[in-house]
């Protein structure tokens, strides 16, 4: 008899992926005594809830990892370009080949992000997204 497996995907954000829901709150950084740098982080359209929904709806838990009950958090690093496109996807913390590959696939298929802004100009930034894979029986 095949056990019913429910997959729960939890998306948490690291310090490199701050403030999804706080885009409206600009960060002001003093660059020098006479200039101020205003920045806003990148935003996935719809915020953190939309990211979670995207992951849950598109996740394909790898069969080998299901069979051996492999779970864990994959840390995915990527660049969000000035046009919102995702590039340079790498794994900074691996769990297994299958989970790492699935995490990269999920990130590579995401829609374009709203890019980070610096003084009103779109700017490419590095981003880290922890993706936790967990099986529930």
C-alpha cells in the first residue's frame, strides 16, 4: 500500500532576501555627509504569499528523496537583474542532488521580479532564498 504523502513547502527569507512585504518602506543610507542613498529591495509580484503559493503549486518532490524521506533546507542564491529577470542561480547550502535540482528549477521558472531600486533607478542585486522541503505522511 502506498502511503499518502503530503508535501509542505515552507519558504523563509534570509537577511539577503529582506522585506518582501515592506517594499513601500524605503531604506535611507547615508553615503557621505552631503548625499543620501535611497534604496528599496526587490519584490516578487504579490509578495511572500505569492512566492509560497508559487512554490506549493509548482513543486515536484523528487521520487528518490520521497523514497528515502530526505528533507531539509536548500539555500538558493541568485541575481535579480535591473529588468527583474533571475540569473546566475547557485546553491549555497545543499541538501541532496534531487532537492537542489528542484530548488533551482523552481527559481528558474519564476516570473520576473520587481527589481530593487536605488535612488529611483532599477538595480541588479544578489538575493538568497531558503527553500525548506518537508514530507508529511
